[in-house]
């Protein structure tokens, strides 16, 4: 049986990055892992993931959830360090 952890490992993102996509898209984590894998293969997919995580950070800050915003910011920093093609 394939687990969520297997799917996350296969998709090319960390668990925190996948969870940010799930939060942004309001989908289960397993669907977010599949979405991540597809987005990373698309021409502007890295940019889309970047925008999702930034949107999640802004939403957390608007609700006053600084702890979650900080966790998302750490995920964003990791994402950008591992996907430098986003940097122009």
C-alpha cells in the first residue's frame, strides 16, 4: 500500500510544502502531493507553488496566526532554496 509519506517523497516537495498546497487549494494532502508533482513539471509550476505559499502566509497573518505564518515562511525559504529556477 502506498502511504501519504510515499507520495510526498515521490512528488519532489517536503511535507510542509505539500501541506501548504493542500491548505491553499482546500484539498486532501494526498491530492496536494499529486498536484505538486504535476506542477513541478509545468513551465510555470514553480511560480504557482511559490504564489500558493505566499498566499497562505498572507492569510495566516491576516488571521493573526503568527506561528503558522512563521512555519509557512520556513517552508517558502526551503522551497526557494531547492527550486532556484523561480528566482529571476
